[in-house]
C-alpha cells in the first residue's frame, strides 16, 4: 500500500484535530476515547497515534490550537482599536474574555487543560499566546517595567477567573456583561 503524501497526512492530522476539538469541548477529556475520535474523524486509531502519539498528545495539540485562536482574537481586536495603547489593551482584554468563554475554548482550556497537561504547561501555553500579548499591551499602556510581570500575572488571573465564572453560570444572562463591566474597572485602574 503506498504511503500517504505529505499533504494527505497533514489533512488527516487536521481532520483528527478538528474532531478531537469538537469532542473534547462537548464531553471533556475524561469522557472521550481515541476510538471516539477515530470514529468521528473517519480514521484508524493508528492514524491518531502516528500524528499525536497518544490521547494526551492529541489534547495538547487541541489546547495549543485553541490558545492560538484566543490569541489571534486578542490581536485582531487590539489592532482594530486604533493606535491608542489603552484602547488596544481594553479591546484585547475584552476580546480575550469573549474568546476564552466561547465553545470549545472554555472547557478545553480552563477546565480540562490544567489537569491534563499540568499547571506548569498550561501556564506556559497561556504565557506564549494571549499572556504575551497582554504583557506587551500593558507595557505599551505605561505599566512600569518593575511591576509589569506581576501586573500581567494578576490581570491574566482575574480574566481567567472571570471566564470560569461566566462559564459556570450559563443561566445568568447578565454574567458576561457584569464581567466586562468589572474588567473595565480593572483596566481603568491599571492605566490610571
């Protein structure tokens, strides 16, 4: 049997990643098997092992992709806010809160990822993506270098907690609005 071309292999890996993203978001890491992913993607388990080594490797790839998607939403919002650093910080922060609470990101990134990949790796993924953009935006908005890392960590933590708070009460239609209102208050204090 001929080997798949590099393009076909990349398409298979992407299709597996798409299926895994959907399933992990809907059911959570613990309730998804590689057989579930293989069936949904229309591939063999061997194809999953070939591209991602194991279930945890597949989950890491899903989490990494979703972190990139959140970071892309942050950057797009900040860039569309104009040249004012404070406006960019505000737009990017609000975009983060909306992107991280959108399916599939919230369950994968905020609920399962810290347990599945470990706290240290989860923090690294966040720091490489939206955390890096937050740090840059805070610096551009005038946060002093000597407190920049502390401010980044604390504001990031507050936004992650707000996202969990929103996600854990889907029946509260005003939760998102309340979280955005409080975020604005934090940001006013940060750039004052």
